[in-house]
């Protein structure tokens, strides 16, 4: 079937998508992207790679032989040739005009590494609960910038300055997914970069029915939080996260899942400066 040429909204932007075994959701979302697309497939076994290459020959497909988690996004950023990269999941896409809006913010604020859009969930376009957290952020923005600054972000609704993202290592092979954003955000802020909320840049997210259950996801989030703490937080905060996690069954499963990667996390340990930790703490209380 012939498909019209992809609309390129802004030649400063590439969209990087990572996926694994969600072929149908991916095929439905790829047509929405208004930029060159790099798809990094995490070892799918459902025919994703062949299906995308047949249906979307303009998509640059990177087929991995195993699941690397969010490291796939880092590989996609390295492959992109544009200064800005917008992340998308296989069930999400940036609304028309949103890529240009976010790119304009990054271009106009040289100290900004992340432009975070506003997420609309499902066909009903419900606000994502995380957006209320972002909108309430009390983090000081860079001088002269009248936007909410952040100390965290959600990858599928964020555009990054590729240079800054790669300078802090991108998403790492220890945390993998989910929760891969926390360590990157800490390192970006510590390096002097700003993360900005751009609510006028809309992102559609139609959650795929092929998803982990809530307990499984909760366990995965705990695993990531503990490993990130080992890499970047003082030991007392590491212990605090462990003790809180141990209070629930999913938390205990997450702790067990973190054990095999503790040595790798410790080898990457570099405690985030106290000023940045205070900023994160004040943002959490706002």
C-alpha cells in the first residue's frame, strides 16, 4: 500500500520511539509522527520489525537482538542527526504543532535540556495526573525565563537537547525501564541544565492494552528507584527507599529484582550535589 510522504513539521527534530512486542499499537501510532522517526526495537518476537519496514519504509528501524530497556532511546538519540529529539512510546505521539513549539523553547533557552509537553490520555483526552505535578512545580527557572522549571520528566512527553542528554550518558543499562528518567534528570540539573514545562505542546497517549499489571509495574518502579538511589543519593536516603519499599508485596518484589544490579549501580555511584537534592526535596513538597 502506498503511503504519502511523511509531513516534517520541523527539521530540527527527530522522533525516537522504542518498542517491544506491541506491533499493532506501534503501527497505529507511527503515522502520526510529523518528523523523521528512528524506531529502536527491543528484540520483539511478534513480527514488529518486518511489519514496520513494510508499512513505513521511511522509518529508520534499529533492530536489537535483546531487550535493553530505555537504553534503546539512547541509541536512537545517537543515531539522530538533529539537535533536538522528541521521545515517543509505541502508543503515543506529539500533536500537530507540538514538535515545533517544544523545539522553539529549546532553541530560545540555550540552558534548557528538556522541554516537557502536556499529556492527554486516550480518545477522551483526559489530563495525565502527572501534569498537575509539573504545573505546580516551584523550581526556579533560568533568569529571564517565564516557565515552570522541573527536576523530573516523563520520557514519552519530553523533547531533549541531544547534546545535553548524551553528555550525561543518556538512559543507562542499570535502571533500564521504567523510572529511567530520575537519574538523567538529577545529572542534567547538577550539570546546570534546565528542564522546562511547555504545556502548550500536547502529547497524545493511548495506552496499549498490552501492558504490565499494576503490581508488576509497581515492583519495577521500586527496582528502578532503589538502583537510582544507589547511584546518586546518600546512603541514608538509599536505606529510606529500601525500608519504604519493604512495606508492600510489590515493593519487596522490586527489592529482590534490584539485587542482581546492585554492584553495577554501585560502580556508577556519584552522589548528586546537596543543592540539587534540596531542590528535588522542595519540589516534592510543593
